[in-house]
């Protein structure tokens, strides 16, 4: 199974930049989208179906033009779960899960900490999400949690760790949370295969950051340790330019 995670920063904007044609060419089995910024009726379902994705699930935010996640699949899932059941997570459309025979795939959009209020909200979200996953693991053994975590795990994952040491997304508390989350039974699939620097998934639109590869790796496909022996490849697709993010991929036997 080939699974892609992609923060499209507005699915309609991404489509105007060739996203559907790219999707058809890339041909993943499942793609998890974040920040779709669209209601269900604003998405061209038929065009996406014609690209090979008859199974489409959308979980938009209550606020129009904000946040929202989606999963597009070639394979019919056995079960679809919209949200987590935790209100402060769900009204912003930040979590969607599909269950297949042998694994579950989740699209996650973790909040950013743009100001002190949002940073506090982010920390609350992180704690509640960890508790949610702890409970979910009791019934689902194999998970792939794809998404924009809005956290760089280590210094290798950010272009300038010194200057960004006090910036949300690279704060010690955020990095420690991600470290604990991984130690609690998950694998960073990209780092499982690649220990090289200068691999990023998001770049600011300012100051030519993408052209100069001054980026952050904040998008992940985290995989349950139970799937370790089935991991085949994991990589980043920086040449896909429908967003300020780029897709990240994991392949599982």
C-alpha cells in the first residue's frame, strides 16, 4: 500500500495548480489531505473519482475556508470515523480515520501555535490526542497516522535550529511531546530510511525560502511499530508544488 500525506493549503487552490493531474500520475492507494479549506459541496468529487478515487471522505471545519482534512482512497474502507469525539478538536476538522482489513490510516492536522492562545490550545490538543491514541491502540494494532504535525522533531529537521529555537513548531516542549509520542509505539517512517539533512516538507512563502531550501520537516507518516517489518520505502516529494507544503510518502507491504 502506497500512502501519501499532503497539506494542500486549500484543495481548490491546489486543484487550480494541477493537483488532480498530479494525483492521477502519482497514483497512491490512499492520500491523506490536510488544510482543505473547503466544504464538502465545494470539492469536485467527479473529477477526483475520474482520477481513480471513488472513495472520498471529507471532514471540514465548522468555520468556512479554514482547516479541514480529507482521505481519498482507491480501496473501500471497512469503517470511516470523522473526528475524535473531542469537541475542541472536531469543530476545526482536524482528524479523520479509515479502517482497512490490516491497518487504519488517519489524516491529522495538528494546530499551529501562532500566538499564546493558540499555543496553549496546541498543547491541550497534543495531550488529548495522545490520550485518544492510547485508547485507540487497545482496539487497533496497526496504524498509519499521516499529517501536518506542525512540529519539527530534531535539529536535522529544520534549516536553522539556532534562530528558530523559540519559535512554535520547534519549541522544546513540542519536540519533547513528539519524542514521547514516537517512543510510545510509532516509527517516523521517513527517518527509518533516511538520516540525511536538508529534507523538508514545508517552506515559508517569504524570502525565497523554497528556492533556497530553507524549510521545515513538519509533515509525517508515523507508523505503528507493529508494521516495522512491512515498511518498504518512505520519501518526500519536494517537486510537487501545489502548496507551501509538499507530499510525504510511505510504502507498506
